[in-house]
């Protein structure tokens, strides 16, 4: 029983890895304070909320539709790790919600050598005779050595993944977009436009039925060569009613949408 603390210490040091893995293996996705989205963030006033999740792709889409911005993620491989580190990292990056994924990867086992010192004492009786008197007694001998015990261990290890999310202000239009891939350019036979990844619920885009997978080619008088052009166009028409030209399933569609004011 007295060997148990040693086993716990060994497992914690040798198998858990770094002391703050959610922080040490964090990757920023916010683009920094100068990104177009940075000014749209709502800084949290309460402690971050942590949720155990199961599907990063569908969970991420749901968070986008709810009006949350992904600000970063943590990814690492380790033995048992406490999730309070994810809360700490969420607080550090000013995220309101953190989604944590944990999947068993494998187990490792082996033997830990534990060597302890040993000593053994022996006594030898002696007699000494002299011309006038004799002496007798015991001589003590100490032999030093060591003893090695092999302690078995078995530790489960997991893939950890955490995503950090910040709420955004009410959107001007309400769509998350990416630049077009080469396949999308070939599909629409052109280089202009942005691809709609998700639509924020109750936004102008949602109410006027812009859908995920639509390709927005033009906002008002602004042609869109990519995401930067899209952000500039949306900012330009904040609070106004303007046209949004898009392609859906190969068909050109024009919508007239009143954008929200910029908050």
C-alpha cells in the first residue's frame, strides 16, 4: 500500500505530459484584434460554460447558426486530463463557451522498477585471552545492499479536442462565408463570389432565405473577389436596403434585403 503514492506520481509525471495541455496546445483562429470580426465580438461577463460534445462538424455548424464565432481550439493526446484547464483557457481567450471532445485512443502498460535500500546486521561472539585476564563480547557487522520490486501499471490515453466560442453582436447581414474553392469556380464558371458556410438564425439573411451552400457573387454595386470584399460590402450597406446576387444550384437569384445597422 505504501507504494501507491509513487505510482500516482509516476503516472502523473510520465504519462500526462504537459501541466496545462489546453493552453500549451492552443491554436488561435480569431485573426487577432485587427480582423474584421474582432470588433463584432461580445465579451463575456460570466464564467465560461463547458459542454461535452460528440461531433465537431455538426456542433460547429450549430454554434455558427446561433451567432457564435470560433476563436480557437486545443488539440492533444494524453492520459486523463481535468477539463478545468479548458475553462481556464476559455477565460484567458475571453470565450463564452467551450466544447470538449474526448475519445479513447489506446492504453499503455508496463513495469516500473522501484529500488529500495536494504541493510542486514550480524553479530559475532569473540573471546580474547591474555596473560592476566581475558575479554569476551560481540562484534556487529552491517551489510548494505538494495532490493528491486517491479510495479505493474496500465494507463488509458485519449485524443482531446476543444473549441472555444465567442458571441457576436447582432449581424449586419448574418452569413458566415469562405473563399471559393477551385471546384466552386469551375461550377459557376467564374472567379467572383463567396461560399455561404452557415446562416445565423433570425438575421436579415435568415429572414430572406439565404441558405448554406449559396454562392454570393455581388452585394449592391460590389463584386466579390473574396471574403475581404464581402466584409467591406456588408459594412458599406449597413442599415440600408440593397440587392444580394447569388447562385443556388446553378440558378441566378437576386434578393433585396434590408441590412441591420452596425452596432
